């Protein structure tokens, strides 16, 4: 992870600067990983944060900024969440993605959902808030069928006209891939969603 650290300055002690020189711009690091390559890591990290060389995103979580002509770039969301969870198995998306389903949703949400197996709650990482939700199952990536099912699962939590969304969703149902929808309902649908879609199909 060798890289130069343009943010270091003369006021940063040499030992801390040596640690910064090992960090790659644009990467997120856990304190426990840095402790494996540097002694007195807490003191050095504190000095680097104080000098502005690195950023502390959350307890035990640090970011070596990558710069552009407009200034420091924020950390990549996926890398940030992966470091926070110590896990690569999660699904990250905005509820605004429901608008792509064609079920009449129109709201834009300034929030990010993280379906995962470990953490639950809203956590601030750097300047961003992430809503972590523990789920027993979720897909590796988004699909229209999963979003359709997940929208119905979470309809009561959204700032939408529930009756209008249900009307649009029922009309949209025949246009979806039936086999992929069946798998999504079976794998990810709540009991209420499963019964609702079954009722629509059998009507």
C-alpha cells in the first residue's frame, strides 16, 4: 500500500509521516489493520488526523484522501461500508431506486440502505449516514424483480401514496419476468408481500 502523501507537512512528526507514506490515496483503513504495520499507531493516527493528512471517518476507521483539482474526493461508499462491516457481503442502494420499478413511486431519498448480516441501525461514517438493516437474505446485486418485492415489503415506511403504489404495482406485475419474480418473492418477500402477489396472480 505504498504511496506518497501530499497532505503531510513539516509539523507532522517523521514517524507519523512514515505511516502516511504507506497509505494509498482513496483507501479506507481500519485501525486494527494499521496496527499490524506500525507501532504506537494511535499516537501516529492522532497526529495525522490533527495535521489533516488523513480523515477519521468513525471510531477505528480512517481514510487517506484522494485529491483532484477540486479538492479531496470522498471515500467510495462500497469500500467504506466493507471496511466498517469487515465483510464484503452486503447490498447498498438508495430507496430512490424503487422509482425504476414503474410502480408509481416518485420520491427521491437522501439516504442509503445497507442490507447486511451484521449491523443494524443508522451510522454516520464520515459525512454520510447509512441505514444498516440486518436481513437473512438479499441478492448480490439489484434487479427490477428484487426492487419490486422490496418496495412492497417496505411500502409502509416510504413517503408515497400507498393505494396508488399498490394500484400501479398490480398493473406492472404482468410485465415482469415471471420466473425471476417468483424467485424474488420466494427468497426475499415478507409474508404480507407473498400473500399480496399471490392474490394478484390468482385474481
